[in-house]
């Protein structure tokens, strides 16, 4: 017992020493460990470093700094205010869901070219780029009209194997077609109707025709009287309220191609004439389906819009083009007693030209009467053919507030795609435009035509 008591101090010292050693060991291990991560501190450090970098960059290159800052603000504005999903308008029905299922582009954002999305830049630049496309090869068919005039049909012929000109009279007197020819004549047809002074070599035609041909269509473009090197034989031209020549062309196409589907594509004035034909024909239309680009649905409002601000420059350009056509055929038009060619030559805008020339040629009471006859607002319900349209809200001819959206929303036969930007027959997109000029509108047309190509009976499949 005494021995154990004597050993207590020694045991206490030993245990104390071991505890002290253990504490030192634990402390050393803790010191070796890294302190806990403070992400907030790291973020602040990065922000400070970035701020220092920006300040140093600004002090060295102040002009470049502000240029980059303005560019970033511009990009932010572009993404927030310019890039939008287009508005798709159509009543519930087969046609609406056919487009939504087969044209996915209607559900995608439209990205106008970032450096020229404004309508007065996008419209001329996009069509200038289209004008750089090489001229297309056609073979021509001349159609005589009931009043002794003539129009021409240019059939797209990319290999250039046949370039002869054929009249409808020669066609009617040709021998019976072979089996191969019958198969060829049953292939679907796309008929393009150009704009105000356009022809088969118009810039927007040159970008669309190869697309339709690539899908498998036979492609033909109508040249109005006096245009596209089609000589004017009678003192009569064309206008927005006259679809007689279109009826002549369609009757000929249907007679010579009784089993072929016919899809008509009208651009600008061509769309106005096509819409007039569809409205007047109703269920008896010879067109199986239609597509329209940048159509002015209300001519009165469209002309008024073209007389405002920068729009007036395009108004004057188009008027000069029309005056040039009249001047080129002065000898023929001088036969008309009620038209003063010298007065027509002095016209500086569309309204003056229509007053001095158009209404007198087509016997309208006034310019207002002509514009009323040419307009289709209030008549959309009469279209009984599947018709898909694309317009831009900033179109100088047809601003958003004048589009017949309420009527289209009630129609199961007409659908309209409205982009916030796009101008008049513009619709260029991408930072660097496609070298083939297959812009947004071209891709919409391609998807629509490709979907129609596989339908055997378009009207039955889409409208009933």
C-alpha cells in the first residue's frame, strides 16, 4: 500500500506528460490543415481584379473601352428588343396544324441581321445582295391574251438544254405526249408572280426559284405585259386590280398539266394580284395552294405610309421605274386619247402616277376607287384556297396596325406569319448573310413548299 502511494506522483507526472504530448500532436495536425474556403472572399477578389483590369484598360485605351461598352449595350438591346418569335395567326383547323407541324421555323426566333435590322437598311441591302445572284436560265413560253396582247411564262431550266420560245398556239398543235412526257407533266408546278416592276430575273425571284426546283417542282415565272423582255403589243399594262392575265396563265397551265398540282407564290404586287384572283375565284380557284410575301392588304393605307419620311425615297424609286416603262413604250401609249405621256413623265410618286396613268388606262373613277378595288381588307373570308402569308411589322408598305390580323384569325384557309422586323421583301438574318441569299423568308417558303410536295390532294387534306 505504501509502495502504491509513493508511485502516485510518478504516475501523475507520466500521465500529464502523455496528455501534453497528445495535445501538441493534435495541434500540429490542425495547423497542417488548410483553413475553410470562403467563396464570398474569392468572388470579391475576382471582382477587384477584374475592376483593376478594366480601369487599367480604360486608362491605356479610353476610346476602345467606350467602343466595346457601346457595342455590348447594342447587343443587349438587340437581344431584348429586336430578336423575337414571330406572331403566327390562323384559326384552329387542319391548315394551322399542318403549318405548325411541317414548318418548324414558325416556332423559332427570327434573328434579323444585327448590323442592319432597321427597315430602311434591311430592305435595300437584302435585295442588293439577292441581285448579285447570277441570272437564271429559262425557256420561254408566250401566251396570247384575248385583247391581242401577250404575256410570257419563263420555265426554269438550269442546265440550259432548251432555250427556244414557244407560243401557246404551238403548244396546242403539238402531237400527243409520250409516257415520259405525261409523267413529267404530272409533276407539281410552282408559279411565281413578281412584284411591281419585277420579272423572272428580279432579285427576290432568283433566290426562290432554285429552292422550289431543288425540292422537285417544275418552276415557272410569269412576266407581266411589257416586262422581262416581253414586248408590249397593245396599249394596256397591268395593275393591282386586274387579274385577267393571271387567269390566262392559270387556264393555260391547267389545260396543259391537268394532273399537276399548282402552287402560286406572289411577292408584293404579285401577291396582291394573286389574292384578288383567290378572292374572286373562291372554291373554283385553279390554284391548289398559295404563298404570299410582303403583300399590301390595304392599298390606301399602304400608299399613305409610303408618302411619309424615309419611305418616300422608295416611293420615288418605284415611280421612276414605272415612268421608265411608259417612256419605253411611248409610241404605243400615245394611241390612248385620255393619257398625257408628258404629264406621266413628270410624276414623282405613286399616287401621281396612278392618277395620271393607271386609273385612266383601266377606267377607274378616281385614285380612291382604284385603291379600294385593289385592297383585300374585309375580303379575306372569300379565300377558299390554303394560303400562307409572311409580313413584317415594320414593312414600309404595310405596317403592323394595318394588317388584317382579325380576319385571318377567323379564317381556316389563311395563315399569316408576322415578324417584328424584316422590311419589305427583306427578311435577311444572321450576322453574315448566307451567300446563296437563302434568308428567313426563303426558308419559310422552302419548308412550306416541301410539305405541300408530299400531299396528293392539297385542298382535301388541308381544308375538309
